[in-house]
């Protein structure tokens, strides 16, 4: 079947929202943790299918920042499981060595426990020279956090440039006041006095300009092209704060299967549909 699919265009990058591990455990009368373990086995299978098909980049939504709001014991279990599975990925003869896979951990990694941070950094160092396939694991991630981070980094770049010493016209206000909306209205909206117009125009011209390209360069996901396809298991059609910036023109597929139930046939159906719509999708991307 893969040989037939390979005749048509193959997506370069597929992103997965791995939804339904807990519901699977409940459905099968398993412990909740067993659902997550079953989900890991499904991940290995779907990655194998992707790389055999010729997909180079795969991104998975493993742990949202919002997941930290779960019960502390569940969060700790997931952190411990993450360390265990990262070490499993690195074992000799595993999927990483088989497909020459490079690992990236994407997100606000400083929010993770120290053992997870250490395991993630070790995995990224160990796979840094691999080039045949790429796996991006989004942990402690939300798209909103990614965008805020990118804007902050872009602003910092501009402030470190030659215009850093110039004021922005609100020198009497603290930066934190402006960011928090605490500035007096009169400071921002009062009419200019006679003779001040030219001065303020010059000030405005001196302001650093943040462009879309500046923001994109500082995105966590800047290491990969935008996804061609997003697949969310369990039938839900929400992105749940996942890659909102990068998926403006990416079709979303939502098979009803829970993540541990996902199979090669779901992937085949998605790729076939992508190939059927390929010309239209490429046209929309070029128009953007």
C-alpha cells in the first residue's frame, strides 16, 4: 500500500494531537497510567509508518502547559513516564537508530521537572547529528506561550540593536505599567501641543518595527517547516492551543479512534485524502 501512496505527493510534516489515552484506559477497565503506556506504543507504531512512507518530520503534542493543572500525582506520574520513555527511545537498536531520527523537545522546558529537563537535553545532544528523520515532542507547550515567547525575544533583539537607547515617547512611564495597561489615559491620548508634531513624528519613526519574520525566527517550532497535516485522535476537532501559528493552511483530520487505537489505516486514509486535495492546498499556501 505504501508503494501505491508513494506515487503521489507525500506530506513532509505531520503533526499529531495524541488524545484519548485516559478514555482508552477507562474503556478497557485499565489503570489510568496504563492508557498512557498504551499511547506510547501507538506512538512508536505511527512513527514507524510515517518514516516508512517518507514523512520526514513528525510533531506530537505530548504535554500541554495546561496539563500542569491536573492532580499532582498524575502530573508526577507523567513526568516519570516521560523520563522512562525518553531513555527507551535512545536505546541501541530502537526507532531512533533505525531511522536516523533527530529529537527536538519543543516548549517552555524550564517548567518541567529537573529529571525531565536533563533527559530531554541528553536526547537532543545524542541525536543532534541525525538528519534522516525528525521527531518534535511538544512538552510544557501551548501555542499562546510560544507566540508570547517569540514576540518577547523579537523585542529583545530590537532593543539590543542601535535603537536600544532611544525612548519611545512614554519615558515618564515604567515599561511594566505600559505592559499591564496601568498607564494614565492622559499620557497616551492627550492632544499634542503646538510645535510638538514634528518631534513626535520623529520619535515614532525611530521605533523598532517587529515583522512577522522576526517573530517566526523565534518560534519554538522554527526548526521545522509548517505541518502539512494535523491529525487529532478521538474525533475531537479542536486544536487545543497546539501550533496555532503554523497550521493556518493545514487540514485537520479527526478519526474517532482513541490514540491507543490509532492504526496504519487511519494514516493511509489521511494521506490519500491529502493527495486528493493537494493542488488546492498548495494553491492556498501560495496565496498566503
